[in-house]
C-alpha cells in the first residue's frame, strides 16, 4: 500500500475570456488575460506570480479555450513556466464546467487536495493580504466548506454579485458562513447592501477540496456531474461531450445552491479590471483628473482616459471620454458607456472587420512581428528576434521574401546555404525554399521583411523543424 | 507709341495660410489650401478651376509664404498650371501687404487692369453665380470702386466680419455702396444684423483697379505705400523691406477706411471652411446626423464628424464630437471647441511635437512617398512613382538604400549601371553613389525602400540632375 500524500493546494486559473471589453487593445486572439495593461507582466502572468509563494508551477493549471491555446502557452513560455498545465476546452461552457473539468482532469489530484480557483484577469494590489486569505481559505476548504472570498464594497456597484455573510466560523472574523448570494443588483439595492455592512462583492475566487466540489456537482448539477464522471473514468475526447454540457457559472450552479459555503473577507486592493473605466482608478491621474498614457497632449480635457501607442493623440476640451489609439484601430467612447464596447466588437465582427481578431504586433516564442503594411501583392513586416532564438525551419508555397537587416546580425538559412547577414545587408528567400532566421548575437535582431506573392496569409507555412511546440497539428500551429 | 492694352482682370490668390485649424490633416508643410478636403482637387486647385472661365492661368498669381513655395508650386504643377505666377513673401505680413505686393510686382499689370483677390481656401458651390458676381464686380471696379462681395448670413455667426450696405449702385440691386464694416460681433449683435436684412458676411473676395488700390494705400496706409513704391521702382529683395511692413489686413487697413467702396451681394453656396465643424455642413449626414468618412463604425453616436484614413475608427455613444485619425496623429475634440485646435497646434509646437510639420505621406512632382516607420538607424518608406516620371539623380552621404519593387517595373540607375528591376526584385544603393529611380511603364510603380545609416533626414541629398525645378538653392529644394 502506498502512502496517501498529504492534502495540497492546486490552483485552477480560468483564462477563457474573450477579451472584447478592452478592444481595441484586446482582440479575440489577444484577449485581456495576456494584455500587459498594468505593468510588464500580463494579467495571467501576474495572477500566477501572485500564487508562487504558496503554490509551485507544477500545481497550477490554466483552463482556456482551444482557440486561445497558442497565445496562453506563449504567455506561460515567456516566463519559463513550462510545468504549468494547460487544459483546453473545445469551446467555453462557463465556469462550472471549467472547474469541474479541472477537478477530474488535473493529474495527480486526490480527493483531499484543495482546488483554488482564480480568474486570470483580475488585479490585486496587496499580495500579502491575498496570501493570508488563501491560508485561511485552505483551512475551511479542508474542513469541507466551499469557500468564497468577499471584498468589502467601496461603492454601490451594480456590476458585481454580492455575498451576505452569516454566523462567524471563528472568533476572529476571518471567515463566516454565507447567508445569501445576490445577483447583480439595482442601484438602490446595491446602496442598501453597503449600509448593511455584512455584504461583500463576490471576487470570483473559490477554494474547496476535490471531494467537496464533486459532491456538490453530484447534488446540484447532476447532469454536469454525470459528464464529469465519464471524463474521470474514460479517456473521452472533450469534443464528444462538450456539446451536452449546460453553460452555467460556478456561482449559480453550485455556490448559491450548496449548504456548506463560507466567505473569507479580504481587503486586498482588488479590481476585476472589467472595463476601460477601471483603469481610471488604477493609474495616477494628472491635475485635470485624466489618466493619459503614451504620447498625448490634452488641452483643457478632464476626467478622460487617453491611451496612445505609436501615434500622437491630442484632445481639446474633452470631458469624461475614453480614447484608445492602437496601430490599426481607434476607439472613442464616453466613460459612462464603456460597458457597450463589447456590443461594438460584436457589431464590428458582424461587419467582418478583422481588427477584432489579431493585433498588428503578434507575439511569438522567438520574439514578435509587426505588420507594417499590407498592399496589393505585398506585405511589409518588422521582425524582432530575441537573442539566441530562431524561427522554425519553414517554407512558403505562395510568397517570396526579402529580408533587410536593420539592427543586429542574422544567421540566415536559405536552402542549403547558411550565411551571416549583417546590419544593412539583405537576403532573398525564393518560393518553396526552406529557410530559417536566427539571431546568434547577444542583442536583438531587427529585420524588415517585404513579402511578395498572390497569397500572403499566415497559414501559407510548412514547418520542417521548430525549437518550440509548433510542429503538432493544432490549428494554431499554422503561425510562423 | 505702343497701344495701351485694354483693361483686363488679373487674379491674386492669397495662399499663405498656416493650416493649423485642420490639424492633424493640415500641417505647416501641408496647409489647408493644398488639402483635398472636398473632392479630388485641393482647395487652391478648386479656387483656380473656378476662375478659369474668366481668367486664364497666365493672369493668375498666387501669393504665399516662401516656406510654402515647394508645396504650392507642386500643387500647381499637378494641374499643369506652370503659367501661374508665384509671389513669395519672406514671411507673412497679413493681407494688405500681400495684395499690395501683387499690385506692384505682378508682371505686365497696368494701372487700369483689375485685380481680383481671392482666398485660396474657400468653398463655393455655385460657380455660375460666382462668375456672374465677378462680372458685376469688374464693372464697378473699373468705375473706380473698391469692390467687396457679400454673402447673405444664414446664421448669427460670430466668426465673420459683416458689411452693411448703403445706397444701390444700379436699379437691379446687383451692387451697393457700403455703409459700414463691422468686426466679428457678439452673438446678440450678429442676430440683429440678420434681422436688419441689409448686412452681409464679408467673403474676403475683393476687386479693384491697380490705380484705385494703390491710391487707397497712399491715403490710408502711407507707410506700406512707401514700401510698395520702393518695390515698384527698384529691384529690391523683399527680405530687405518686409521687416518694416506693418501686419494689417486689407479689410482693416484699406476697405474700412476708404470712401468709394461697393458691395456685390452674391449667394453662391459659400463657406470659408474655417474649422472642422464646417465639414458637417458640406458632407451628407447619416441618419444619426454624423458625417463619417473612411472606415468607421459608430454605435449610437450622433452629430459627430468622424474622419478616418488608414485605420478603423469606432465610436460608441458619442455626441457632437470631432474625431480625426491620420497615420501619425489623432485629434478628438467637441464640436463646440474646434476653434481651439489652433491653440492645440501652438501647444504641440511648443512641445516640439513634429506632427505639426510634415504629414507621413509627402507629395512630390514624380509621385509621393510615405514614411512607414522610423527606427534606430533605419527608416522604411513606400515610394509611388507615377507613370513616365523619375526622381532626381541624387546621392546621399549618410545612408544606403534597399529598394524592393512590389508593383510595376523600375528603371534603376546605380552609379554607371542602369537596369530594369521587376516586381519582386530588389536593388541596393550604396552610400555616396549617384542613383535614380524611374517608372518607365504605363502603370504606377511601388517600391519599399529601407534606408540604413546614422542620419536619415531629407536634407542628406545631393541633386545632380532633376526633371523639375529642384536644382536651385531654395531651401525647400533639399527634398527628394
């Protein structure tokens, strides 16, 4: 008989968001969770960094949509977190199924181990308070509770769910039984919750043992539970079962219905960074109440969020307006209507406007490229290769490429020839010729690539060798 | 004794505007008068086209600032109007001096010839009515009047000067003596002028004989008159005298003071296209009252001017706002504050923001180029060469160039070699090597040029031969 390992905490990070609310910075293929909105780390990276003092990378699982596997895997790769597990849903079925899937498919999980569930895209200013709350939550999770984490409301926000606490679980007020969950309330109700003093915002963070959550599934979502049991016992493909899964959140499906639910209050500088207006609270303001990032000049504008990237953004006399300027799309919207940006993105998609899909700068494991211009029969890209990295060995059936090195030195493989190409030198890559671009130097390599040919999309690529994970048949591998 | 030619009408077009109100579309080196705001012709080109049924190109003179000579000359060249005269002021001294200069320096002008003065940047919808008014104006100018043209006000605009008419000059009401000029009035006063029914907006168009206007200068602006006399008699350089010239408008300096002034009323669909908001009246509106040009999607936005160029501009719930998006700068401003765009541009200049100077796409007599990217030690341009045209034979001391042909076929001179470069071929231009790019074909030629070197500004150019006018030592010739 082998010894049962002692109960451990495993993190499950829900990273399946579609990223429409931060358009035009977020795109369907570059969702909010991988944006570097609040520093040099992406939201997902910051979420994982925050956990590392308690939970090692090999006990962290990220659940996401298969269509976002590439960008999520890249986000983890950039931090060297290759031990972090990825669970790919064929399509999103809301949080109940995402958590249930983790409960039955995270390798090495025992019934007594604790699952801690985190959204991938929230901001938490005070990490120590966060970690203390996790420690408290783990105690009550091990005691059999489904644990939620409650944020003391600072305003009558109608966009959050609220949790009313019941009797305390200990003498220090560090945890309570929950009395009730409330849906996103009308304003008057939200104001009342604040006055009552015993209501919290539902942070979307949860902890429970696998045993407890699977029992709750069995009791409150038997249909989902049956599917989870199948997935647990058999090596079923997710595609086969996912279409039968009801789309329901963990809150509605489980937490609101379960008996033994606890809330751990925690004030940790939390924000769900839900819309553009949230950034107004997270960045320092100028004297006129503006948050102005990038190259901008604002003449007598007040209470605005001005977000510039490559271009100059200038405003005169604007009040309470969001301006977000990206290399291929600009958004202008009153602060009071930022919730509708998701409707706008839906409308843009309906009109086949491709600016909802990819940003012009696309991250790659070897660096990044930027589409500078697409013209008839040609495309111009800037390609930045990180020191020591190389692209896949590849060929194209429909396009030739001219590379001009403008920074650093490249090692270029063209057919059977390998040669060094210095700054201010160029090289030609004919059609149907295996080629590879490498940066052998210690500094970044920049090349300007001019592609010519009748078809210039990213899926005209045959990969012959790769240093990364892109030789598999996943659809996202069709990317250089 | 030679016969005196019969009196003729000469046009003087005032094209010295600095173009700050239409920023970011207008720049100091690409002012409003050369913008194609309202069709395929620039404002200046449209101004001249409008005159051609009455005044041939060799009787048209454009007065502008020396710093704008290049762009104005190019604007005329694009229409094949090489007979149009250019009078270059060393710097602007307002309209009195500009008109006085034309009166003494337009070649072949006699005292009896009529000068017709036009702003270069106004819009006139009904050309026939305009021409009829000119015919009427010429009659009264020949009779010795200083003639103004009055527009019936359609709203109590506080941005225009008003002219009150006096007794009629003929029985048909086609011309009146002027009773009084009014400065830009307060709103209540402007409303009163409309009710009075005998007030007009001052259109800034004038007609008079040379004799009459020079006499008026002598009487009302003797200081300017003395300088004009010097300029008339002697081959003085303008620089020598211009610093002594007072800056005063023709309206204030002459028209308001002179005795024999007439006004010709004309309703010809006139607009001075003074600010961005003027475009709201000149373009068709959508159902929500928006004028939306370019690739834009506007969700529940109303009464906005949305001007997109290369990028997608998307708005949600905007009211009465101007959004102008250009390749290197974006403006957002409430419609009610578009007058302040000129202050904004002053502020941008004060902060050395170069987006006030040149647009990214620069017109040339052989076509145009667009700066796609400026990086450390390199610059990428798209160069479009019109059929049959060629750039100057030139060399650079500080940069090498890579050309990749992406459309058409080039004839490239590199040192002593001349060769054809087809689509998808490239050529290298080393430092200090004479080179020339030519489009020998019947279709446009497009090349992507990657420049590398320590200094990449436009003034690193030595012109050895040119098909155009750019071998002179004018400062603006330092442009490829």
